[in-house]
């Protein structure tokens, strides 16, 4: 039987904060695998924040067109 964890929804701002913290953490590390993994994770959070911004922007403009 698989156990599922609840889904966590983050705001665009929260995603940006997580990305910034990860970039800061990576800056303190020496070159290597761990630094690359943290940078990869930071970039993924940054991209998610950007996608969320675009979705919010498009949905807001779609709402305006309906009125």
C-alpha cells in the first residue's frame, strides 16, 4: 500500500524565496556535486515561480476579457 503525502501549494513569492535561499546556500559551497545539485534545485524553483507568474498573468487577462 502506497502512502501519499499531502500536496503543498506555494505562492510565486514563496517559490522565489526558496530559490533565493538555495542560490545563497550554493554560493557558500565549494565547487562539486552538492553545489551543482543545490543550484539545479534553485533553478527549478525559480522556473516554477516564473511559470506561476505567467499563469496568474494570463488568467488575470482572461478575466478582464470576459467583462
